[in-house]
């Protein structure tokens, strides 16, 4: 049983001073009457029949009577214009001596709330309801408009950018299956794209220590685009947004709603909390998601309602597991399908402006319009020159910004090692200072050993900083012929600790003459740092006994092949991997690494592509081809 403390019965007394409950089971021949008659007491139970009296629970009498069937009998009853047969079992609750007044607005609010006990999504699915909610006043049915539900159903059908339907989580296979915009999809909790999500990674160790206790469940989500940039078919007006905002993600047990989940101010999946504490861009907002999760008493016995009907009991692991799974799925939807939708939208807008050269075309049209006005034509000509100059300036600034962003991303990895060594050096120095000021006799051999350790640490820091210095482009760094393998070996040195820690084998293979690139150290360093960073990250997400990164250099062909045996690149991500701000790493990615690498190479007339032909792929994971031959060569 979900309830056991009788809180509901006492809550009824908030409505009236007398409550009569008549009930009969299907097999019983008798009906039972429970009569709470407290009409002689005031609202606060401080007086009896108008006189002050000290009352205790034991003083309150509740009458219980068993009688032959009288009220609950088989008969025909009217529900509006329908006639239905009432069975000879059920419950009647009659509340009288009401407290407060009942306006039509209040009654409508009660109707709306009770009607939502059943799934509001059954309206959309044309599913027959288990029960109807009807309110009568003086034996006349009060009809309430349900247009808002029809409108919601229409919005769910036509306006979402992503429709996730027929969703199921299989707790035995540990996988989600669902239809995304009508196309069948499947993702497993073991998939690297899931394991890499911060919300899952933070809980994965705890999840791995016990078997999932929540059980299987079904779900459906409808994701809307609230932005002003939404294309016409997905664009929402204020009225649409107001309807959507009234609904969140509902939870139903055996098709009956679990309160308060789904209320506008309830954040039971902590979506808004994560948006505020981790990153708003990595999570869908509550406003833009309407959805449902279905559980059952038989399939999810460990998910129990609180006796006060305020959500699920948070004891054991069941509720926590359940919430983490839903958070993970929604984070995946934001990081993958929704991110692709937004990226396509941005690309289409940018391409339209670039393809049509909108500004230049408008200037040409204006020239034609004012060609007979010499003064206006002169002003327009000046504006055109300034526009061209400003465009060139902004392109230069964008290139500089990209270079600096690339430096920042590249330095991040090396800085971890530098800070670790510096910390050890400082500890050694502090220890020496403490020994020297103590006045005790100093062991010269031990002192020399400590100083040599400090010298070694500082030597490592100097070496790392020299390599990092090469990242900064300056007038001193001019394009020159560089042996690619020399820069590659410097990057391997930077990643040496990571490779050892993750037991990743690294192999370099060369064929033909040495591979030469006419560029700067900075370009090659940023290229390899980003490729290594991606490979190491994804190899961390897989459980493999043998992890490997292999680089093959072909001087004759002017090509470098970079490959790993990680999970590879999701086919749905392939069109976006070189796009700015699109990352498959979830919250850990910035979506700039490969974009900047390609930009820098293209400025040198080189290229980087994903190896898609079987003959070009070396290992089973991600494979990239870097071409160091220019078209002019």
C-alpha cells in the first residue's frame, strides 16, 4: 500500500466539519459507514457547542456502522448525456457543513487538478480513461472547457523540435530504447557518449557498487525551442509558451499521477539546479521540456510514495538511481540531438548570409537606386569602402582570437604537469628551509640529494615552458620547413604521464622520406595537442585491456594518419566535429579543439579530414588524415 497514516482523511476535514464515508468491496455483502461528525466543534477544536473546552484526540468520536447494501448498489446513473451502469462496489465520500465559500473559479481549479490525476498524455494517445471527473452543482453537471488540453496536445504533435516517444529503460540490459522524431534509437549506459556525461560520471562509481534498484520504466519527452531564432515550424508565440510552462515532467504509477511531479514550480530532476551550478548550456531548461515517466507497482516496488503524497521516498538506492538515469538521458539529449539541431540552425543562417552576400547585394541595389544622386552615391561609396575595411579587420581579429583560444586549450594540458611538479618542488624547498633554521646538524649528502631533486623538477618545468612558448605566434615565428616528427615527439613528452596512467600504448610509424611541413611550431603543436587530448579522453571512457594510439607518417605522400582504438566518432556527430562549439564530450568539451586545428591548417593551405575509407583507417576508433601537400605543390 502506498498510504498508511490516514493523513488524507484528516485533510478532508479542512473542507467540512462532517465527513461520511460509505464503502463496499466487490466480494463483501455489506457496506460500511465511517462517520466523522465534528459539527459541534469550532474550526480549531477549542470549543464544543460554543463553549470552551480542553479537547484531546481521545475525546473525538468516530462512528462506524455495518449495514446491508443500501447506497452502493447496481444501478444506472447519468454522467452528462451518458448513461452508465454503476457496479455494486466502490466508495462514496460525502462532506457537509462546508468551511468557506466555493466560487466557480475555485471549483474549476479543483476540477483541473483532479482531472490531471490521470495522464494528460492519454488525451493525445486517444486512450480510454480509467475514470471520468465530473462536478455537479444542485444535480446539474458543470461543464468545463478542456481546450487547453486540446491545445497542449496540438503543441505536442506539431511544435517540438525533438519528439521522444515509446521510450523504455531496460534495467537488465542497462539501455534506453526510444523513437526520436519517429526513428528508432538505442543507447546503452556503457556507451562512451553516456559515460562521458558529467552527471553520469559523478554517479557512476556509486552505481557500479550495487545493482540498479529502481526497475524498468517507460517515458516520453517533447523538447521545444523557446529562442527567437527558432524556425517557422517550431516558433512559439507567448500563448504557446505559457501553456508549455504550466507542464513539466510528470510521473505516473499505474497511470495515476505521483504528486507534485509535473507542477510548474517543481524541479524533481534538479534540472534548473544543474543549469545554475554546472552550465546552463549543457542542460535543457524545465520550461522547454514536457514529458512523462511511467512506473508500476509491480515493476518498481522499491519506488515508494511518501505518505504525505509529496513525491518518492528517498531511502535506499532506488529513487537516487531512478533520478540519475533520467538526468543522464536528458543530458544526452541536450548534448547530442538538441545540440545538432542548434548547430544546423546556426549553419543554415550563416550560410544564407554568406551565400547570398546579403550586405554587398543590398549595397549594389542601393547604388542602382541612387545612381542619379551624385552626393548620395559618393556617401554610399565611402560606406562600402569602410565596410570592406572593417570586414577585413574583423576577420583578422577572429583569426587572432582563434589562435589565442587554441593556445589556451593547448596550455591547459601541459599546465597540469607543471603545477604537479611545482607543488613537489615547493614542498621540498619548505622542508629544507625548516631543517636549515632548526640549528641542527645538516646531512650534506641528503641536502645534495634534495637539491638535485629540486633541480630536476625545475628543469622539467623549464622544458615544458619552452615547448609552450612555441605556441605563441609572434614576428619571430615565421613559416619554415619543420620535421613533423620532432614536434610530435614534444607533444608525446607532454602526454607521457597521461599515457602511462591510462596504460595507453603509443606507436609512431614512418615510411618514405621524413614528413616536412612548411608552417610554424605553434600550428603543429596545437594540432597534435588537440588530437592527443581527444584520444586520451575517449580512451578513458572505455573499458579495454589494450588501449592504443598510433601515428603513421608518410613523407612521400605528405600525409599523417592519427588513430586510436577508442569508441570512435558517432556517425551522427560526423558532420559537426569540425564545427565551433560542438563537442561530443558533454560538459567537459568546449567544441573548439578540432575547429581551431582545421582553421590553422587551412591558413597554411593544409587540411585535416576524418578518415572514412576502410583503407585509410588504421585502428578501430577515431582516424584522422592530415595532408601537408598544398594544391600548388
